[in-house]
């Protein structure tokens, strides 16, 4: 009997900020995807990682370090052309994403969309909607499937870009149950 061949997945994580959810997310995704795929993590080479894991400019992620990190990941992805296979982007907004189809590489891309301009309270809506909305439509064309936390965000995307509504799945926020349970283990539980 032959062993099952696991599919591979290129994992393109957000930069791991200790002060943010992204450090935990990076590890949670690694463990979760590693159960189902042969995982290849795409991160900037260590010697090139000048990115400080502190937010110096911006609100949620560092507004300079985020694009630099993403573009270096994109360079690493392009080195895998012409056949990349499945690619998971931890964040929908990934500078350099358009280079994948431009390179004519064979790939299937997926991502998690946290808010973007579709959410009227997100910083991108307030600051960048004029140029970012066309970018988002381009990205929706590239991604095969996009995951969001809530049905409401899925609805907002459907209103803004109805032809892409079928690509969007509401799945809740990603988290590691065992990690959360450990944190709660020391707290008293009210059973009323």
C-alpha cells in the first residue's frame, strides 16, 4: 500500500509583531496547515530582515515595514516560478501580488481578508479608498478564495464587488484553541 502524498502549500505569513496578534497567528497557521500540507514558509531571508518587529509608523502594521516584508516574500515566491502551486497569504493586502499572474506562474492563491476598505471603520477606508479599492478588485480577481471573520464583512464585500461574492467565505477569526485554553486555565470559571 502506498503512502498518501500530501499536497504542498506555500505559506506567506504576516510579519510576526510581538505586540500584535500576528506573532501568534504565524505560529498558529504553521501548526494548523502543517497537519494537512507539506508546508513551505515564505519569509524574507534572515540576513535581509531589517524589518523591526515594532510598529513605528501606521496604525495596525508598520506602514513601511509591511510592504517591504511583503515584497521580499514576493521575490522568494517568484523564485519558485513557473510552478508555485497553492499559496496562502495571511493578509489580503500583499504588495507585489500582481507579479504572480504577470510572471505567468502556475498557482492557486488564497488569503484572509481582515477588513480593508470594505469595512467603513478600517483605517484603509479613511486613508486609502481611492487607490486601494481598485487594488482590492484586482486582488479578488487573483485570489481563488478569500476568507473573512464575519458574515457582515462578506456582505460588505458582496455589495462593493458583487461579481466576486462567491469567492468569499465567512469562517470566524483564526485562533489556536489549546493556546487560548491554557490562558484561561488559571482564571476562575463562573458556571452560572
